[in-house]
């Protein structure tokens, strides 16, 4: 995302309320806005215009300073939060950039589709870098569904799909093709082109048979159509990457479907040892225990999952059934109400 690609996205972001000025007069305009703001530092429109001009000249530190001043005066200015976040990305202040890009999404960008796409893209690559792969993939696939061109998304999707905490600019040269293949395969799956995805996966496995993530991605793809082969691929992934908690839980989920509850329980407990606050691990553990008729301990695990991640509808369904089985009608009623709340269009997910 840094360098040429980032500048291309950044150019899109500058389309909101461009200041009126003659060509090749940016430096003069910047100087005049600075002079005006020295006299009237609370001039919001002037701050926006100055920030846009500095952003256009790739003066990202200066843009950050100006946008920071603007959002302090106008906290609801979504586009200003967006330029602040993108500028901070360029200066490698990644955590602040992610926080401010997410704030831009909360405050809203109106009908500025190109700016929104830039915010989504920068946010997604930062979520991947901070190992929030599922959230990153959700944003990227939302971009695909909204009609974004797929080519700029291939590497970001590949990184999220293979679960590597890199920015696209950080991909090692000898692994770039692997991430491109992973992205193309994931996009083919999203577009419901399974034969194309299968072909890409085959090439990727042949080229990178011992790379962590490759067997996981292929295994998840196979689970719907060829579950036995999918399980084999997930097991192979865990041989190569025994601490891949996502692979453990995906395999545990499959074991729940196959009623192999002991195996599912063990995998969930393995994940909890590695990540004691992993909500999905407690959910899988709770489902396995309830299925084994250990309802009391199963409920305890599910309640822990609910506490760690309260907006997961599946956990509330699990608890509704478990409470009903245990004769806890009032608790079951509360879970049903929460499920209905979470399913409302205005629910915060």
C-alpha cells in the first residue's frame, strides 16, 4: 500500500471539496492559507483546504497536523478523519491510523464512494497487520460486493486469507506470487467460481507445499464439498504450524458436525491454553461439552464466550438451547430476546 499504490488511493481521497485554485499554484495557495489561519486559527474551511493541498503534495506529516486541528474543532467531520488516518499510515503511525480510519467510518463519509473505498482499503490492510484477519476479510469482500475493481484487492485479500500480519509493501519478493495466488483463489471463491479456485489452489499447493496457511486455506475451501479431504488439509496445516489456532478451531468445528466431540473439546482446550481469552474457543468447548451431556460446564464455557464477545449470535443460540435443557427458562428467554435484538437491522455488530 505504501509508495505508488498508496499515492493512487490517496489521489482518490482528495476528491472531496477540492479548493478552487489555478493549476501549478499549490505552493502559493498553501502559503496564503497558512497566513490566513495564523490570523484565524479556527477557520474550519481553511483548515480543510490547506490539508487537502498538503496531502496532494504528499506532505503527510503536515496534513496530519492540520487534520488533527480540524477534527478537534469538528469531531463529526468524517472526511477529515479519513485524511488524518491515511496521512498517519504514510508516516507509519499505524495504530493511530487504524483508530482514525475507523473513526472516519463511524462518523460517515456521505456519498463519497471513492473516499469510502480508500478508507476501507487502508483499514483492511491495517487490520491484517494487527492480526484481525476476519475483520479485514469482511471489509475486503464488502468492497468486492460494492463493485470495487478486484486487482488492487488481490494482495490484501491474499494476506488476510493466509493470515500473515504484513502490509502489501512488506511482502517478501520470493513470496509475492503466493499471496497473489491466495488472493485470486479467495476472490474466485467469493465470486462462486469453484473450478477456477480449485485450479489456483492446485498450483499454489504445488509451488508452496510447506508454507503455513496454504493447507489451511485449501482445507477450508474443501470442507463444504469434500469434508474428508478438507480435514486432511487442516491436519496437514497443523503439522506445519501447530500454533495456528484458527486452523484448530476450524477443525474443531468440523468435528462438532461429525459428532466427534472429544476431539473438538481437545482442540478447543488447546487453543485456550495458547489464547486464554479466545471467545470462539470457549464457544466450541461449550458446544462440545453440552453435546457430551456435561451441561453445567458447557454453560460455563458458553457464558465465558458471551462475556468475551457478546455480539456473536451463535453463542446466544447455544446458550438458549443449553439453558432450556437445564430448565433455566428465564435465562433462555433473555437469550432469545438478545438474539432478536442482534438481528435487528439497527443492531451494532
